[in-house]
């Protein structure tokens, strides 16, 4: 249909591929928003079911447009959606999720009143089975605790700190720093890392403005781009540059001397960095040497300012204990140490 001259305040980009009946629910949650100055761009990503037919019926609302992307894949679909968007703000939405009625209004008003912020996310409600998907539910809980830009930035190397379908960001960020990239990595996490490194400020609203569903068909369950190794591979160069920019002449100490941790932190060696010492709580490792690198107990960590510490411990609860211990020694997160998953 021909486009009118009015430019909406926010463009919602919703890609889909064989989503089934959830698509209608997702569309309806946008259609009934309290804030009405939006456009919804439905990107049919090579669907083979009746999704296009369902989306075409929803397009009776002249704020809704359907575009097609014949190349299967979330990144081609997102690129097609961004190219079709006309608004200065881009909100993301997935076909199996549900937006709260006030979502677009809250995010639009926040970004309008905070011009220094480039991306605004929201807390999300986990709408899956917490018993069956306990790990994923705990991850959602963790992201919901990261509200400020500082929290988001300092935790970016632990996990992806933002729920992708909850974000609303400025089109100007895409134009200046680039949009989604295709590769053997999670496309959203790579974008957050790149934008944060470039200085984009990100905040998260304290309200729960999205139901994040967890269907068995979720792409993150089966696609190797969302495996843990892919996450670490994409974060490694960003983490190395972050540390190099802050370490100065201080020796690098790594908290975590296990084989898996050492394997995952080879990025430091590849970046020309040298681990001077390991810190571990395992009495079998303390006092030993691994490839010529000594292993110390936490009590042996020097006072703040003498070394830079990378905490690479994934055991639940350990990260917070490490933060408390280092803070008690005068260490400042980011300046003197960083946590990585």
C-alpha cells in the first residue's frame, strides 16, 4: 500500500518464519498500544506455513506493513526490517512475545526526554516453564537486575545483558555505528558489544513491559550461533580491548585456573597479553604452577592498583563473592577488575 507523508515516532520491526498462531497474538499486542504513533513492519522471512496469510489480514490496519525477505535467517530479516523503517526510533519485537500496552509509550517518552541515551530496554517477564528451563529463567532474572548503563556496561562480558525483543533504539545509532552483522555469533549480543565499545549509552526501564516466551522452537535452542562457545568467541576481542585500555602497566591476574577457563581466555594471549598469575579456591591448585604461571589463593591478591584482575568464574554465586572481596580490598569494577562469563 502507498505510504502516507506522516513519519511515525517509532517503527516496530517484527521478523517471523513459520511462527504459527503466536504471530496474531504478538501483532495484537502492538495494535492495542496506548501510544498510537507507530508503524509495525512485519518481515516474512521465507515462511512456508500460513504466516503470510495471517500477517496480511492484520495489515488491514494502515500502520502495519508486510515486507518479505526470501533469504532465510534472522539477520537478513532484521536488515530488511531496518531498511523499511521510517521512524527515528526502532523497537524490536518477536513473533512469540507479547508487549504490554504501555511499552511503546514508555520507551518513546524515555528516549525523547533522555537524548544522551541511544538504547532503552525493559525488564521482561519469563513466560516459559521455570522448572523445565531453569537456567534460562535465571538468566532472565539476572538481566532484570541490570537497569543502569553502568550495570549493563560492566556486565556485558558475563552474558548478553539485554533481552533483544525488549529494546528500542535510535535509528541514528544504526547509521553511525552500523546495524546487525551476520556471522557465527548471536547477532544481538555482537551489536550490544560493538555499540557499548563505541560509547552508546544504554538504559533499562524498571517496568516489566514484555512477556518473553520460551517455545521449544526458539532458535537459540538449536542454532550453533547461540551456543556458549559462540558467545565467548564474539566477546573475546571486545573483552581483550577493554582490559588493554585499563590495565596500564599492571600485571594481569586471572581469577579461575580451571582447564575450561584457561581455554576460554586464550583471547588474552592472542591480544598480546600475558597472564601473570591465577587465583583459585581449589586447594589442589593453590601453590601449584600451570604452564609456569603460579596459582594463588584469594587472600594473596595484592591491594588495589598493583594488578588488574579478570574474574572468569561461572559458578553460581561466586561472581558476587569475588566482587565483595575485591571491593573490600579497594578495587573498583572496570577500573581495577572486570567479570567475564
